C-alpha cells in the first residue's frame, strides 16, 4: 500500500535526514553558547562551527576561511551580487546574469539598475543552456560581475559553469554561481570550475532550513550587506546559527558520501516517470533539456512538463486532492500572475508556460509512488481537458 | 489557500460542457492572467433553462464557473445579469485576494452570452 500524500516537490525543500537532526539536537540545549563568547560555552560552539566549516570547505575543494555561513541561498545571491557591485563599482558598472536565475538574483539586479548599474542577460536556448558565444559578445571591459546558476531549479538544466567562468575571467569580471540545486547533487570543485563565489543552501539536501553558505574566493573584494557584528571574519553580522550550520555540514557530508547512490536512484525514478508520461499522456511537452540529455545535463530529480490545453494551478490542485504534492510555473499559481520567467526565457509560448508542472523526486520516493502518480496524472489531465474550451479539436494548432 | 467549498466546487464542478444549438454563447479571456472561459445558455421565454461552461483556468475559475452557472439556471435573463462576481464569491465563502480577478470571468462570460442571445432575438 502506498502512503499518501506523496511528496514530489523536493526541489522546493526536503525533509531533514534523521542523522542530521541527531547531530543538531545537542546544539539547542547542551552546547548552546554564543560562539562570540570568550568562556567555555562559547568555545564549545566555536569548535562546532569550525568543524562544519572544514567539512564544507573540504567537499567543494575550498579553504575553510573561504566559507561564510548565511541564512541560505537567497542571502547568498543577494550578498554576492550586491557585495561585488559595491566593491567593484570603481572599476565598472556592468553586470551580466542569466535570465533563468532565482528571483533573489533578478530582483537584486533590478535594484542595482536603479542605483546606476547596467544589467544585461546572457541568452539561453530552448533547453535552458547558456549561449556562450552570446555571452562573449556582450561581455565588456567594464563588466564586473557574471552570474549563472549551476543548475536551474525549475527545468533542471545543468550549465557550463567552467566555460562561463573562463569567459568572465578573460575580462577580469567576477564569476558567481548559484549552486543551491547543485550542491550535494553534482560533484563540485570550486578551484576546477574557477568560480569566485558560490551560494549554497542546506534545506535542499535534507538539512535544516534557514542556513546556507557563500563561498568567497580568498583575495576577492566584497562588501557586507549585513552590518552589526564581527561574525564571519567581519563580513556577515549576526549570531551564528550553530545548530543550523552543524546540520548543514552533516547534511552536505552525507549527500557527498551518498552522492552516486542517490543520483542513480533518483534519476531511475525520474527516467521512469518521464518515459511513462511521454508515452501515456497525449499533448505534453518536456521542458528543459531534451530527453536524451537527461542523464548528463539535467538534475537527476527534475522533470518539468507542460500539459497542453489546461492550466497548471488546476493540475496542481487536482494532484493535491489525489495526494500528490508538486509545484507549478503557471501564472495562476504564482502570486504575481505572470507565468514563470524561466519558461518564458526558454521561449515557451505563454499558453504552455501556463500549463507547466514541476515534479522533483527525492531519495525517500519509491517507484510505486511514481507509478501511482502517473495514473493519477492521466485522470486529472483527462478531467481538466474535458473542461477546457481549448481542447475541442485534437491537435488544435491555435494553441500549440 | 482555498476554502473547502471552493475545493469541492473545483473537484466536482456542475454544468461542465457545451450546449448544442445554444441560444447564447459568451467567450471571454482574462486580461490579468490569460485564462479563458466559454459559457453557453439554453433560453426559453427569457428564462435560462440550461447553462454550461468550459474553462481554461485555475481552480478558482473552475469553482466560480460552476457556482455561477448553477445560480443562473432557472433565472430570467435580466435577473441573471444582476449576478455579479461578488455574489458568486459570497456563495463560495470567499476567495484569496489574488484570486478575486478569476471570478470576473464567469460574470463577464454570462453577460456576453446574454448579450449574444439578445442580439439574436433582435434580428
Ligand atoms: S483565472 Fe487565471 S488565475 Fe484564476
């Protein structure tokens, strides 16, 4: 018997691994000291934070003093862009980011435009891959920042970060990557990639929410965005979330140790899911990298589909009623009433962007759950299409 | 985010479909989100004897279409014109603020269908 509800929204967040929780627990009650305190309570906490920093640095091939703890991916993105813009504005005011960045990047970039910076977007193709030639053509001598996510949260596209970093460095621009979806899933070596900054988050890899880290290469200039304390070597104010960073580092350690196993398991679920949906549900489009690229260029957990003639939010709630939790890029399900900027950047017509659903699988999911979900999807899609004024003539060209 | 009444109307909507040889048809698109609704009416002696809808839209659009069509059945056309989205929302026990615009679809589609009927009458 399948236990409902089923959670297929692992790209939004994941449950905390029991082993992680166990590691964290003493840091709420027994080892509760403020790492800034001089006494023994403080020193115990410092030890825990230092260990966590060492662990994380080791996994991504950085030095411990290049790891700065944050409240998560959003803060990391804000800090990287704003901090570099402030520190380098004497050199130039041109910024390049991809159009499929997290809102934390896009909104920060928009705010910087108001402050006199210029922002250009690198092009992505229909599968979400950055067009490197286009990037070369728009980068300038006064470009100070080039930012692109390592893997996209919505369509799962894995970007050529090493190449992007090389192009950025040719012009002496700082290269940033948002690795919130990639850290713990892909093998990451910051030195090999050549990035100067990288944001990470804990709760996407079975760690606690509200904690993450920003890798800042030694020697890079960056200004702070959170003043008011000498934590994190004067760069980020605020009492360190000791239990959180302990949990994050344990989650990252486990994710790294079990990376291959999880990668293979989760992609086997995902591949079975994609194959069944494509074969059994008519008029669907797989968004992001093509099917034959999925093993190398798409996050193992990700499958994003547009269901023609119907709207994403109504699919989301139909599946929710059937006990399946997913997310949608449709306008109706977002507070803003605009379809996902990622799908639009990939060139999807609004109608298709409207009918998009993201399924993201995790290590706790099973093949039975996947099969149950496909059966329910078929029912929901059929029911909603029967209600749709657009679904009258099979293959109606108007809406493809 | 939706209340139980809305979810129930979304899950088991009434009056889904299309009336053949309808006396009035109204199709509208929602400017806010791009959703689409079509309502068809069967009218005898100025009384709406049947109403059906098709919606490409969110759960709120489907729920309000169901409720609105159920409400106008049996009404005189001029009374049906007075069924505003506010009344439909009240009947459903409220909608989240960002979903209020969805309920306008049904009101407008009904108005358009009645207009269509009246135009046909005058010919
Ligand atoms: S009708 Fe479009 S969001 Fe509800």
